[in-house]
């Protein structure tokens, strides 16, 4: 994932996300860096730990893993962190590759 992000930064020539957005005003980087975009999207999906990329947990840990020991507020915080990371990665990919300054227009 880091190498894909570095390819985007080297293509634009800046690490500032506003500069990355301005450079995509006429031509999105997704079209220019199609293989890199695929690698970045697949690596973000794999890092979330959801099916079909949920092999971070062994079969024995599915029943007696760390999530079975938590309940209530602690369990809610773990799931809040997991789903907020998915939201962040979606916004990050949208800004980095598709050039959208407001990826969630219905929220902001």
C-alpha cells in the first residue's frame, strides 16, 4: 500500500493532498495509474480483515479470540475503530485517485 501511495506522490510531485486534488482537476490519476489504483484498492480491502481477506485470524481464534472476551462498551469501541478505519480508507482512496475534494457530499 505504501508503494502505491509513493507512486501517486511521485506522479504529482507533491505530498500535499490539496496539490494532489488540484492536479486531478482535468484528468484523474485513476486513469493514468490504473494498475497502481488496483493495488491500492485491493490492499486497503485486505487490510480491513473482512471476507474474503479475513485470514488474519486462525480457525482456533474465531471461537476463542480476543473479541469473545469483550462485551458492552469495549466491544463497541473495537467495532467503532474497525468501521471508522474503513471509512477513512475509502475517503483516502477517493481523494488520492479520483480527485474528489468532497467524497461525502451528503455528510459535509
